[in-house]
C-alpha cells in the first residue's frame, strides 16, 4: 500500500513568530487545509480552521482585537480557542453557545517559530503531546534568521531534492561553495534516529569552501526526519555551534514551502551577517530554479527511478513514510526500519 502524499499526526512549521503581530490574523494553507493564525493577548499563538462555522466564510476576513475574532458576514464572535461567544442577531442568548466551534489545531511557538499539528482524525490529538521537533537550541534563544521560499513541486519531490547529494555538483556550482571540477569520492555513515536518519558526525572537508571561514575544530551532524525536516548542527571548537535547519511544509499538492532557520553562538557572525544571508539565499534560489524546471518535466507524468547509493536517502524517505502511515492506521508505535549503512557517492 502506497502512503498518501501528506503525512498527518505530525507537527509542521507554520510561520515565523514575527509574522504574527498582535491583533492580526494570518491565513495559511498547509497540507491543503486553510488555517487562520493569530496571537492572543498573552502572546500565545493559536490556529483555527479558517471557516466560520455559520456559513463558512474565512474567519481571516473578519476582525480581531487580540481577544475576539468577529466574522465579517453576520458578526458571530469567537474566542482564540474557537468557541462562539456571541451571535449578534440572536434576540435571546443561545444555550450552549460555546459548543459552536471553529476547529482549533494544536499550535505552539518554539524559539520564535510557530508550529501547527495536523491530525488525521480531528478528535484525536494525542500524538501532539510532547512531539514538537527538537530545534537544537536553548529554550530561551531565538533563531537569527528565517527565509521562506516556494518550491514548485509536491512534498515528495521537495524532500528528495533536499536530501539528494548528487544534484549539489550540478545545481549548486558557485565560487563560494564548490565547482564540479573538484568532485570527490565520498563515503558517509548513516544510522536510524527518531523518525528519520542521521549522517554520523564528521569533519566537513575539501570542496566545501563555505566551511573554511570557520576556525577551530569543526564537525557537523546532519539529521533528516519526516515529514521533511533537515537539521544541521555544526560544532565549532569547544563551545560554539551553528544550527541550520531546513523545514519543508506542504502548502498543497503543487507547492511546498521551504523555510530556512539559522542560529549561531559566534558573535563575529553579526558582522558578516548580510553577506552570509545573501549567500544562503543564492544557494536556495538555485534549488528554486531547478524545481521550476522539474515541474515542467513532471507535467507529463514521466516514470521516475531511484538508483544506487546517491538515491538511497530518497528510498529511505519513502520507507519512513510507509512505516509512519502504517503506525497511524494500526494505532501502533512507529517503527524506524532504516538499517545503519555506509553510502558512497561522487560529488
Ligand atoms: S458566516 Fe460567519 S457569522 Fe455568518
Ligand atoms: Fe539543493
């Protein structure tokens, strides 16, 4: 049985916290569902299904004062948990008014990033508890930078493009990163971890000039977890670290949002900040452009293949999806079936 395109009962990155200003409602499409985000008076974010329970108009078209969302059609009022508080046209107050609800998704903010849990069954939110991804930085810290990009393509193509070593040589050729002439044979060890797999901690070497500006002993660990999260933790010397996380959120069947969030304890990075941000953006834009070309090719629905070690991580991704779906359907614990392996490729 093939797993569906979208995995549910998982947390998805929704948006950067700075986009949720007080008194503002923000509509987002995530996994094809329309969701309205806001922040209550205490600063806590919330996420509601973006349809008024009365006649379905988007709640995000209404008004919000930080406490009450008022629908723009007949003025029904809802609190930030989605419960109806008032129906202005009603001469008498309805009993059980609070039972009229806009569906509230679990929504959490962590290190300045806002996450939403997309359940398979809206009445069962058990899987949301304690399962927000570990973002690898101290609880009181915020990410320095967030950038969003839209990729033309579904979550599967976006993900296998993210964890695909072979495209790097051809898509990401640039003076600051690497050139195709320097391609070398690589050997990397992988092991299963959580809902994914990890490339064991290693010293980045040779062709990646981007690392050479960092002094001291450097090691990097790269982890991938479903539904489409890549975490890179770079240890610099004894005490410093850089965390670079790429998060894929399916918008719908044809668009996937890529968010890159970045954190560093290195004080001097502040001084090279803008050039660094621009380099990062240039790098991701290379992917954005190749995805535009890919979408043209996929429009005719060609048969595709995943071949050898360079595509092993893509095969693992589909295996993880299958196991996740199976665990949800049978209501059993997810089993990570990836086996430790050494992969070899030339990039
Ligand atoms: S549609 Fe929202 S109040 Fe009627
Ligand atoms: Fe890429």
